[in-house]
C-alpha cells in the first residue's frame, strides 16, 4: 500500500507469489526501485531518504552497480 501523510510518503506491503523464487536482495531492491520510479513521476524535485535493512540492496542502490546481473538490471537506467 502507499500512503501520503502530509509531507511524508511511504510504501509498505508484502511480496506476492510472483517473486517468491527471487532472493531477498532482489525483492528488497526491486521494491526500492519501484517506489522511487513512482515518486519521480509524481513528485519532481523531491528529497529522498532511503531506509532499508538490506545492505546488499543499499549498496547496489548507492553505488549504482552490482556484480549480480539481476540486481544490476534493476538499477541500470
């Protein structure tokens, strides 16, 4: 679900069966990328604070690259 609470927007939910075969790193990074793509389209010029407990997803997002082909595919744009 997505929630706009005044000046704060957040997204939370559970992964569906279509992604259950994927690694937790892929699911976490996919969630972050999808959320940011939605925000970028709707809210230009925003400040983003990224919070995750997945260090692999965070590193891939922050560095803009990953040696894992699936993770790289999520951030290669």
